[in-house]
C-alpha cells in the first residue's frame, strides 16, 4: 500500500507519502511513528498525505514506522506495518 521511501525536499517529485490504490479502499487509517514510538502523523482520510513534517517542521532523514489498516471495497480487511525511509 505504501512506497518504501519518499523525499520531502520541495522539488515536486515524491514530496508526500502517497498511498497506492486509493480508489478501491473504503475505510482507512494511517499512523506514522518515529523510532521512539511517538506519533507524528495520523489520518482516516486516504486522500490526506504526510508531507514529512511534525509540528510544522521537516523530520530528519531516516527510517519511520507506519501502520495502515482499513477495508477494501471488496470487503477484504488489511492491517499492515512496516518502515518508510525519509530521504533528502
């Protein structure tokens, strides 16, 4: 559902964390955490994207943990977690 990395550096390419296959998802939750487990971003709107900021400031490059869950339009439920690299 998510790419393995993105580059929020203002160049207009991969500046936000985007979810794959938004059209076939009817329920959705995403959470992004830093390495200490602090919640940096959360949304129930599949069209809302993380821009690599926390409290208005860009996060440091590195690995962040995500958790996504929801239901596809065919009724299949998903709940997965993994890591995403923020690169500059």
